[in-house]
């Protein structure tokens, strides 16, 4: 077992000890995991008809166990809510920000360590599509283009 595999197993075990963790574990076990130095941190990648989890071992292995557990849970939520296939024609970065808001709010409600993760309580309980539309409206308001019909 290499260092990345060991770090993933440790984080999964830690995740198992967390109340209501079955959702995360089942999601993670259905993802094939790959070591990837081309990935800056970790990301879900479509390979043919399957979603895979690519993890940078240097980034992942150096984190404390709580942060590794949160990172895996974060990806499990993205995967389970099918964020990767729901973007459609939305702006990629703004959509990713909306997905992270939804995901991080879910994890914060479950008492995960969210110290380094951005989330705003105003998005609690909203779908990614609702958060995205709210962000678009805020951008329009901030740019003074409230009459514009773009943004997506």
C-alpha cells in the first residue's frame, strides 16, 4: 500500500466514526481513485461512462486527518448530487463556486472542519441552481447591469 492509499484508508476510517457517514462512504467506495500529479488537489473526472476521483498525493498526504476526511466528504457530496453533469451552459467557474457553497453548507451542518473552506449560511438548504442564479443576480447588481439578460 503506497502513501496515498494509506492516507485515503485512514481518512475513510475516520469518516466511518462520524455520525451519519454511510452516505459518504458508499459514495466514495463507488468511485475509482487515481493518483495524479497533474491534478493540483483532487477532482472528479469523467472517464468514458464512469466518474473517477483523481488525487494529488503530495497535496493530500500532507494534510491533517480531519482535512483529508473533509476533502473526501466534499467530493462525495459533489459526486452524489451529480454536480459534474448538471452544469449545462452555466459559466464554469461561477457554477463551481455555487456547487462549493452547497457542498460546504451541507458539510458545515454535519460538523465537518470547514476552517479553510468558503461557505455562506445564506445558501443553506438551496439547490446549486438556486445558488447559481443568486450569484448571477449579485454579479449583475454589483456591475450595474440589472437590465442585462446574460450571465449563464
